[in-house]
């Protein structure tokens, strides 16, 4: 029995006596006091109990109080786990994951939303008031609004929970180097397909069915729903149509608002609702027998037309694909007649496939909206896993096997992190530790489900699905042959009536019924119908079945816009060998586990307190079973027996050296292990409470808390001493100020006493009356000085005016010179242009002369050939050649002379440009000087006016003083006579 002071303790590892009764007692006490969270931080997990009522612990003030707080500083809360994951990611630059698991109705979805709410709030506060801040706020809002959309399409009412998530999801929130949210991604697992077409009386289908039927009239008419109610549709008419306290019409409006924030267009929203309405109408197709009695027939063709109108396919072709689909036999296509049961099964499978693929496209569209920023400086991510816990029902089928298989893998991951890694760390650090076998080896059960040699359950089911005549009975017989060895310790055994098998899971023994497993795993689709859907007139419907598009069809694959390529690849991941549901789920789970093993995990275990959904009630057996199955009790036990808290040597010395400040020499070298041992010896800590490893110091539970208290106390003493010094200095300053004030008061008092004494003395009175006369004399002197200053300033103003007139004349002269220079410059430019034209003419003449010279040379050659016969012609030609050469020489000389003149004109032009710039600069300086002189002149005029006003005041004062002086001269004899 624990002492009363341990009642409602927050950390179960702090209990002195740790056993199941003490744990359940403490948990009950906390739950009845509305403390729904408790934890052992050493084991990295938080336990949350569904309160079944609203508690005021999720307000903005509550959220703000957990930001940046140290672990254990506040009460356990889901916000504390989210804050720890966020700061671990920022501080250690390591990806984090928060695994939220539990049974249906335990509160997994609500806690997931609280984690996302906290992370988006932290990222928004760390932003800046600019475009990046607005982008962060919008992205955070979109991530939050993804939940209402996914809840509408993926949540439903169950017996235990009004808003049960019927699929698993892993939400990856990406952060950049500034710790801002830069994107997110959602992966989904195991959507409960069977809930689409069948529910129990106390359960409902997916919320969107009922919300759409409560929508506005215009939308319902577009979707051919009219004024119908849930009771009018075959798939949901046997379900619970309402939830207490929930308004489906209001929820539909919230769904539209969330889609608006997510950025879904009107066309995209209508495409999603079109699929939902088509699924509802599929449930109303009534299949009967034809006149022969062995074939199926559909009498009510109106419902078929509604479905085909919504899906954009021909009604008659759709009916034919259901009743007698085309199948390929060799190279030929033949029609195969179907029985009513087969057609009903095809309709159910079609409805499930339509909804599942539309759900996948919706998730992909959400991912596109919340992961638009392809940031290159991503720091890491925080992944939040929300997935169903172990399920043990009266009848357990293939869906329960997949869910329980997932939980086995997650429990193994939990055990690996909680127990195996803990003890491996002890061995690695070479501390004294005896290995403890906690009996948590789940590998045999996992091998039984997923192993290929010997053949496991999933592999065996895959073989039977591939086999031409595989049946459920043959599948069960093969399993019994391989795994049922009669060993009571084995994980597999057959049932009494040979209709299933029993697996010993970590959570308990579960009996599975194998009826219908082959069809559930193969997911048989009517390919004739899917080819019709792939050629739909609506792009959204066609994109969902694009992988079934016939390549020989008139509509090519490129003509279909791919709207959810990645999601559909996920649905058919791995190609032909992994097209079954079991293998697809196995591959998804393998990918998830690989991701989780690269992160630092934080575990949240959600607990159902009772099956009656009653607040404040604890079903002891139910809660203990969940604690035992989730490994919580074992986690607390290993926390107490091991050394859960650890610090590296450097961190330990840096943080706790303040407790022993003189133990280590400040400038001398000492290795970390020796320094830590010296500090621990100085702290006088018992050896049983700690162990020193190779690189770290390990502590028992609560030891670090004691050291933190001692450190806080020491820091408080240091701070108190520093505050005392500051207060002493401030007190001295205040005392000195008081002393100075006292001295000043004494001086003032002494002067006041002197004044009171003199005030009644007659001679002082005479002096007081004569004293203003000195002021009058001083006024005369001041007036003369001011008159002299006025005269000086007046002369200065005249000089400034003369100087300004001279500057104006100079400015006019410079302007005329500037005009002359501009004229000269224009003349020079004209002359240069004429010289250039003359030069061009001479060059043309030179070119003609050169061409003429070439002709002459040719003629000279001819003349030389005829020289012997025509000497006279030769002499004439020679004379002509000499004259031409003389002309060419003269032309060359003229060209050189013109070039020299052109250069001279260019130099003159440059000189004029420089002079013009100088004149312009002088004009600008003269303008500036003129403006300054004008400003000075205005200031002098203003001062002159002020002096004149002051002179008038002084004259008036002088007149007044003269009158007072005359009055005093008249009264002085009388006063002297009276005094005598």
C-alpha cells in the first residue's frame, strides 16, 4: 500500500509499491478528479483515458502554458508530448514520431487533432509578420482542416464510439531549418470497406452519406437524391440514421468550409459527392431471377439510369456488364451469364471499390494542397500515427487479422524501443546490469502471419488466391497441416469445429473465421464494368479506373487526365504479384515500419474506461487488460528497475558542476569520466542510484529530479546574493541622494530666514525700490547695442544685395557665353560633317582611280606585247601612266591633309565640350550662391523686424521706468522726513 502522498501521482514510476492494484487505484483516483493523462516519461509514453465529456483543458491558454516548458514542469498532457517531440526535433535535428494507439472509442482521433493543433500553433508563433508568416498560417489552417474532411469520408459511428476512425493514417508534418511548417503528407491504411454496404442496427455508415442527404435542395437534385432519407437507400437503411447531439446538415456546412480552405474547386467537390451518391444508388439496384430461374435480371431500369448518369457511362452497357460481362477466352471475347448472388456480390464490390478509390484520390488531393512548398532546407518531420488497436470480436474475419497484424508490428516496435534498446544501451556502456527477460518477444506471432518459409497465413492465402480453384477450406487445411503441431506453447492452433484458427497474440488469443477470405483478399472486380468506368465522360470517374483502360479502345490512355496517380499506384502497389489486399497491406506496413525505425518515437496509449460511454466510471478489468496488452505495466516496471535517465559526461559537467564549483580546476585537463566521478563523489550520491558508463552517466528514476532541485536551490542562492549586492548599491545611491537633498533643504531654509529678516528692514525696502533703476540703465545700454547691430546688419544686407546683383550680371554673361559656345559647337559639328562628306568623296575618287589604275595595268600588259610593233603608242601610254600615278599621289596627299584637318576639328570640338561643361557648372554654382544669398537676405529681414519689435518694447519699458523714477524722486524727501 502506497502512502497517501502518492495518491494521484502523475508519474506511475514514482510509486513506492508498483503493482497492478496500486496502478489501477491511482489511475481511478486521477480519472475521477478529471485528470485523464498520466505517464512515465522515462518510458517515453503517455496514457490517455477517454473522459466521455468535454473538459476545459484544450483552450488556447492551456496550450500556451505548455510551450517551451521542461518535462515534468506541468501536469501530463498530450500538449507536453507534442512539445517534447518538437523540441527534440529542433535540438537534435532528428525526425520524430508520435504513435497514438488504442481500442475503438479510446480517443485516438481527438488526441491526434490536439497534436496537430499544438504543432501548427508553435510553428505559427515562431513565424515573422511577412509573406512567410501568412504562408505558414495558411498551411497550418489547411493541415487542421484536413481532419474534418477525412472524418466525413473515413469516420463512422460504432457501438463504442460516435466518431470512430475506420482507417489508419500517418500524418507527416515537415519543418524547415527555421522550425516552420513547410509541408505535410498523409498516408492511409486499411479503410474499412465492408462498412460501405453493411452496418449493424446501432452503427452507421460513413458520415458523408448522411451529411450529403442533409445537404441543400439544389445539390441533392443535381445528385438525383431528391427529398429522400437514409431509409430510402439499401446500403444504409438498416443503420442508425442519427447521432445524439450531432446535426448532419451543420456538419455538411462545416465540410464545405473545410474544402474551401483546402482549395478544392466546385468541380472537384461535386466529383467527390458524385461518387458518394452513385454508391447510394448502387444499393438500390434490385437483382432478380429471369424467366429461366438461373440467371440474374434487373427489372427496375430507372435506378441503373441514375447510377450511369452520375458515373457518366451508358446505362445499357452497364447493365450488360453486370448481368453477362464479357470475358476473354483465349483470343476471343465471350459473354458469361451471372446468377443473382454473383451480381449482388459484383455490385457490393463495385461500391466498395468506387468509394475506396475516391477516398484515395481525396487524400492525394489533400496532400497536393498541404505539400506544395518543395523546400530544400527541410530540417525534419514529426509523424503522427493514428491507427486502430487490437480488435477481438465475437466473429473475427480477415479485416481483424490485418489490424491485429499491424498492432503486433507496432507493439514489437514499442518493445524494441522500450526494452531491448534500453538493455542494449546498458551493455554498450558497460555498466553493471543483469539482463531481464520481459517475455515480450512477438516475432513468432509475426512470422506466423507474414513469413514465406514455412508459408505464413498471408503467403498461404496469396497462393490460394492465385490457384485456379482455391477455396477457403483448402486454405484452412493447408494452414492446419503446416502450423498445427499440437504444442500448447505454439502461437497457432485450429478451432474445435474446423471453421477457422486461433492465434495467440500479445493482446490475447483471437479466433478467426476464414469464411470468405479468398474473395476478400482477391478483391474481385468485374473488369467489363471497370473498362466502362475507365471510358467515363467525367474525367474524375475515368481517372479512378485509368489502370483498367483497354489499350485497344478508341480512348487512349493519354486522353485521361490523371488526378490521383500516386494513390492509385499505392492501391495496386507492386504490380501483378502484389495485387491482393493482404500483400498490399503487408507492403504498406513494411514501408511504415521502415519510416518509424528512422525516427525517435513518442508513444501515446489511449484507454477505454468503460463500454457504456459513461463519464467518471472505471471498468477495472477492462482497463487492466488494455494496460497489460499495451505493455504499459511492463514499461513502468523496467523504468523502476533500470536507469531511465542519462546524460553525457559533457552535459552532466556543464549542468551540475555548479553544485561543486571548487571540485574541478578550471584550466586543467581532466577526462569526462573522471570529472563526472569526482562531481558525484562531491555530491555524496549513493552508488546504487547511478552508474557511470563509457560515455554517459545513468541515473535511477527521481535522482535527476533531486539534482535539479539542488541545482535550483544553488542558483537561487547565487541569484539572491547578486540581488543583495544590487540592492545594497541601490540603497547607497538612494542614501547619497537623500543626503544631498538634506543639504539643499538646509541652504534653502537659511536663505529663507535671511530673506524674512531683511524683508522688514527699512533700508532693504529702499534698496528694493531703487534696484529697478539699474535695470533701466542697463536697458539703455542694450538699446544702443541693438541699434548698432541693426546698422551693421543693414550694411551687410546692402553688401549682399550688391553682390547678388553682380552675380546676376555674371550669370547673364555666362549664359550669353554658353549660347555662343553652343553656336560654335553646332558650326564645328557642321564643318566636321562637311569634311567627312568631302573625305568620302575623295575616297570614292581614290577607289575609281585605283580601279582605273588596274585597267591601265592591263592595258600596259597588252601594250608591252605590242611594243615591238607600236613604239609610239607605248610612249603615249607610258606618259599617260605617269600622269595617272601623279594624280593618285596627289589624291593620297589630299586625303592625308583632310584627315589632319578632321582630327583638328575633333580636338576643337572636345575642347568646346569641356568649356561648355565648365560654364554650365559655374552657372549652377552661381545659382546655388544666389539662392543662399536670397535665403540670408530673408533671414536678415526677419531679424530686422524682430529687432524693431524688441526696440519698441524697450522704449515702452524705458518710458515706464522713467515715470517710476520720477515718482520715487518725488516721494524720497517725504520718506526721509517721516523717518527722521
